C-alpha cells in the first residue's frame, strides 16, 4: 500500500498509558513481521494529569488533529482524584465521540481457553457475543460535561434520555450487518434488541425502529430482551447470544458485566465506529487502584488494536491489514491455549510487560 496510515494516539492516564503503549508495540511488531509499512502515530496530549497541569483536557488543536487521522488508539482517560469545579471528571473522549459521530460501540465478550471463567457451567467456554452499545445519545446525552442537564440545582437534577430516529436507524443497520458478518464466519448471529420497551416510550421507539430495519435483513434471526432480564441472562445463559444491541447506559453497564463473566475488564476491548472515523480502546477505565504497579492486563488494549487493524483493512480495502489483525487474535488464543498468557488479573503470574512481551514472542514465532 502506498498511503501511510495516520493514527492518533491518546494514551491518557493511569493504566491507559501502559495498555496503549502495549497495543502500539504489538501492532508495530505485527506490521514488521508481515513487512507492511509502519503507521505514522500522532501523539495527542490529553487526560486528567494534563488538565491538572494546564487547565485543558486535551492539547490545543488536539481534537482537530485526532479527527484528521485514519483511526484513533486510546488508552483510558480520567482520574477520580482530579475533578472539574463541578466535581465531575474530565471527559474529552465524550466530545470526540460526538464530534466524529462514533455512534456504534462494539464490545466483544469472548472466553479464551484456560482463561479464568467466573461461571461454573461448562457451556461458559462457548461465550462469544458482541455488545453493541449506542454511543452518542441515550442517557449519556446529558452526560455531565455536555452542559445539557435541564435542571441541576441543589434541590433537583433532571437529565434526558434521547433516542433519535436518524441515529437509531444507523445503529440498527450496523447491528444487522454485524450479525451478517458473524453468520458468514459461522458464529452465532442471533441479534437481540435489549431495551425496556414495556416501560419507556423512548425504548418502545428504539424497538419499533429495530423492527422496521429488520425487514431489510430477512436472513437474520432476531429476538428481544428487557435489559433487566438480559442482565440475568448474562449470568444464566450468555452462550446463547450473538449480537446484543442497546441504548448507551444499558451498554455501559452490561459491558462491565460482560467483562466480569470472561474474567475481568482487561479482557474487554472496544471499537467506537462512525461513518468516517473510529476510535479503539479497552472497555476499562484508568484503574487508579492498580496503576503504576505493572498489574494491568494489557490484552483488552491489544485486542482493541487488532480491531483497529481490521477496521483499517476495510477502510483501505487492504487484506494484509486484516491478516495482521487475525495474526494478533490467533496468537492471543494460542497463548491462552498453551498457558503462556497468565495475566495477574485472571489469577496468573504475569504483569503488563510480561504479557506484552509474550504476545510479541508468540507473533514472532508464528511467522518463522
Ligand atoms: P470508568 O468509569 O472510567 O470505566 P471504572 O470506575 O469503571 O472506570 P475501571 O478503571 O474500569 O473502573 O476498573 C474497574 C476495576 O477493574 C478496578 O478494580 C480495576 O483495577 C480493574 N481493572 C480494570 N482494567 C483492568 C486491567 N486492564 N487489568 C486488571 N484490572 C483491571
């Protein structure tokens, strides 16, 4: 490929810095192994520490620069100890989501062999589903930094859950296409609309649009589940689901539950995708309780990097990048299978650096 791909790198705070660096070195090694031109990284200063120093949550021009790149790799942003005058944490990434209209957050929940399983049922080995979280509206429409709360005083706070037709149509189409892709790969492609349509008009609207879009995809099997029942089913029978599409706050909560059933948040990557750009990050936060101790599991960040390669492969119609993505995924699978990946997070004996080095070793060996 002639074009040099531009990646915005936003490491952020806490373990975000470590896992973003881990993702970058694994990507660089994989490109080198496959003899593909290295990416150009543009590191953008952002995060709570940066805010504490400068009063800005992202460097001047950083949002524009990020938008001009072909994809964004992010660690995690925010520290509970550093707050704005209103008492909330800084969240420049929420602005980036809105600015680039990254409406679809794809969060795979997948069990690897020999990795910790929190569920006793042997069928839990088969968990391989995707939580598709709406990413720009829902209850996050009035997220603290948006300044959109209708009432916010010492007697009452009132916030809005927003569902728009234009965004929801795009989200559901994305969900059906994802289910189609999974069907092609021979995976469970059941698409479930997760909502609370029995109680809220907004949710009945969300489901109505799901039904309308489903007519365009007759080959995809669909079902519905109320979000509370879905929380129960994430424990009772998660192996029966393929793709779960839902409103923003529901996706926020259920994806942590998803991270929990597959061992921990360090196993949960996330891709936030829009029509023109996409951001890749682990689903977890900055984990201040373990930062600076080499305890973080970098695999969610590394798997997010692999999702970025897959996205770029499609964006630039370049099969070699898709091969790189598969190479990372396959070697993480192999690493668990051969018990060479044993993160502390899952009760093992390997920290951030050791896991990253082992993933690189697996990739280099696989190429020999
Ligand atoms: P946010 O709201 O920003 O998502 P959070 O408050 O949900 O953050 P996380 O930072 O995601 O919190 O961490 C939740 C828990 O999971 C913490 O106990 C943390 O130590 C643990 N954790 C998160 N990510 C990892 C990781 N990569 N490796 C090991 N443990 C992790």
